[in-house]
């Protein structure tokens, strides 16, 4: 009986491990000039993404924070890692994040905010990275109904990395606070779009190509001189 229980427990653990492995897998979405690769089991509150052009976008439904009746702070955070690779003939120029949502403030001691950062590094040289803070474009201070829209953004110059594949980390934080018994604060993220800027690269001829071009020009020049000499002799 003991052996049966041990066998059943072992099969349960194995089944959980296999189901966990099956639920998380790398997924690649193809953009116009870049490809986005991520672990679909680690997106958390961001939800399932889509691609439009070179923008990887999320439309979360449960990414919110709230506080009310003097409950102090409510904080919600999520971090995702995304690998981005350029198509042949393109190189990175920028990484831009745009986020949108809404908020509600009631009472004199309520406040909301959004924050976090984007972090970018070259996958071939990860010791150097770039960071940029996520900040709301306008103050989120309007009180009363209806809910009010907010927009936040961040941008990083990626051209200095000279990379063909980068890792982009999105760290998102939203905060609601209410410090009095008659206050309420609510904030929700409804959209996040990561847009990767690229520029077309002009191919640089290799040394062998230059040599062939010079040889061709030399041959043309020699033939021109020969024709000139033949005309003089005639």
C-alpha cells in the first residue's frame, strides 16, 4: 500500500512538472523589420500580445491597483522580458514604450501613479545596458467621476548598441493610495505597446568586390587608351 502511495505521489509530481513545462514555451511574433520572442508562460498581468508593424502590444484586463478607506497603499507590478531580433538589412535605432489606462480619485487623501522602466541590452554583450524611466505624460490628479485617462511613455536610444538581437525588459508599476476613511483611489493599465525603431542598412561592398570594381575600371581605361592609340595610327 505504501508503495502504491509513493508511486501515485511520484506520478503526480511528474505530471505537474510536465504540465508546467508544457504551459510555458518560447513564442515568436513577426513584425515588419523585427521579430519578438518571449515566454508565453511568463507574461503575467500583461496578457496575450499581438503585433502591428514593429509594435508588440498588450491589452491587459486585470492590471490594476486600488486603495480605499484609509488602507494606505495598493501596489501592483509585473516584469516581462522580450527578445527582439532585426531582419536582414536593418539595424536598431530606438525602443519606445507607450501605455494607456484610466484612474479614479475620490476624497481628499487619494492619489495614483504609474512608473517602472525599460531596460535594453545587447544579447551578444549583456554587460552594458540602457535604461529609461516610465513616466506619466500629465499629472494624474483629477478628482471625481467619470474615470480619467492617463498616458505614460519611455524611450531608449538603441543605436549605440550596434546589435542584431537585444533583450528588452519592461518593468511596470502602478500605485494607488488612500489615507483617509472617506477616500478611494483606483488605477488600471489597459494598453502597453513596445515599438522598435529600425533603419535600413546600406550594404558595404567587401574587399573582393572593391578589387573586382577596380580591375573592371582599369580594364575599361586600358581599352579606351588602346582605341585612342589605334585611331592615331590610322
